[in-house]
C-alpha cells in the first residue's frame, strides 16, 4: 500500500464521522450528507498532495465539503422545503425524557438560520477556533463572533420558551 | 469591558479563552453562573449534534478510493500503452529509413535481406503445394506457372518493401530456390547478378512480371532461370 493510501485511510478514520455530522447540519438531509462526504473524500484523495500540514486537515476537508455543497446548488436548484427531514437519532443512550429533550434540541438547531447554525456546528462539534471558522467561511472574526453570539442567544431564548432543560437552569 | 461586550464575548465562546474575560468572571458570581449555563448548553448541543453516522460509510470511503486509484492506474496504463505505441512507431519508421538508406535502390541486397529474414521458410520444406494453389496466387499478376517439373514448397504474398510480391520457394535438384515475383511497376533497378557470402541471385524481366531468384551460392541458377522464363506465361487480359 502506498504512503498516499495510508495517509488517505488515516484521514478517513479521523474525520469521516464528524465530517458526516457537519454535512448533515449543513444540508439537513442524511442522504445528501452521505453523498457530500463521499464526494469530499474522493476529491481529497485526488488532491492529497496539496495537503502539506496534517494540522490543517480538518479545515481543508470542511472547505472541500462546503464547495461540494455549493456545487450541488449550481447543478440543481434545491428547495429545502421539499426535503423531508429525517428522523434524527443519536449514539447516546439515555432516559426517554433525555432523548425527547435531545430530539427537541436538534429541531431547535435545525431551526437556526444557516449563517448561525454553521459556525456554531464548526465550533461545538468540530472544535474549530474563531479564527479557523473565519478563514473557512471567508468572514472576519468579528462577524463570526457575532453570529456565534446570536446562535447561542437564540437557542437559549428558544429553550426557555419551550421549557426545555428548565430543570437544569432552574 | 461593559456588560454587553462581556455577554457578546462569552456567548461567542463560553470557554472564555481571553484573560480579559477570565478577569471579568473572577469578579462577578452572576457572570460565573452565566458561563456555567452556557457551558452546559454547549455540552447539550454537542450531544445533540452527534447524529448517528451510517455504519458502512468508512468502508465505502475506502472502497471509493481504491476504485479511484484503480481508474487512475488504468489511465496511467493507457498512457503508457500510448507511449509504447509511439516508440514502436518511431522505431518502425527509423528501421524503414534505415532500410532505404542501407539498401538504397538495390534489388539484390533487399532480396537477400528478405531471404535471411524468412530463413526459417527455407528450412521447413515439408510442404508441397499443388500447382493450382500457386496459380491462384499468380492470377494476381495475370500469369501462371505451367510445366514446372519441380515442387513448390512455399507460396505467399509478401511485402517487398512496399510492393506486393509473391514469395515462392521452389525445390530443385540442387536445393531450394527463392523466387520473388514482382509486378512490373516495382520501381527497382534490375540486377543481373548479386551475391553475399551465402547466397547469390539475379533478376529476370518477364512479359508480365519481374522475377528475383535467390539460391545458395553453390547452386546453379541459370538453368532454372531459363526454364522459368519459358514456364511463366502472362495474359494481361485475364488480370483480375
């Protein structure tokens, strides 16, 4: 097996799960997220030589995936309203109340505008810094911080209004 | 840092990396409480964001890469074949050029080279062809061989440097003789006699074709040449 193959496999093992989840929160559809991740890794494999620094791999893959997602819109005008949202499940077991609460929170995240949702997912799920998010989204840091602020602020307000997690905040 | 700016910074990054934010947190219990709530929210968000990943996705990603690798290899192989074909073509052209330079317009030298090239045909002389077969080929020249008392071991069209020629090997009492039957417009200068260390030969102009005879050095050619001159006949009207 070539060193390129080994690098690729390491890249897949490290990032495929988080990249799939990020893709899901980006496009809100599991099948599309699956396609996006496959396209992303195919492209990544073709251009693996251009990835010089392993530390920048995550941002590099996210950038490729965002580009693939944008191409999807170039190819076909997509109407989000027509996409039936999948039933979400998570990998954590918990009490029925916790699962219900989590499911409700997922719906709230999906309810956020993409411009708030995306940087939030990048920060919370992918662990990207404000600077990394700003670079990937081609925004300045202040704008990113403002969007992160609004994302959390909106979610907090929504949670309060639905009484979600009130036992923790009470 | 005023209250609004504090909230803006804390909400954009609840882990509060900056020292300025840390100082503000130290001084105010209510702010610490807010940070705890936001960190708790982030924990819940992280759990909620970890949606299930298709089990076989990693396998598919590995497979896709192997497929892409195979395709790339295939493209590279096709490319290699292309290069190999180009090299072979170039080599062929160089050889052709070499032949032209080497043999010039010398019919004898080329005939000898041809005999050497197909030397194996001279060795395996078990086959005996019916005269009808030979004459079927001779029809191409609107000619026929009639009354030849020896045997024909080999009869096949060959490329005599761009000219379609009939390559015959006749068995005589002395041994095998190679005869090339060339159409009249072959463009070679006739050569009455030529030889190298092993073979000798001569060309012979007939009515409808030219013959080039090549035999081992010790063999007599003139008697055969005289006979063939009689036995080959041509009728241009019959030319197919």
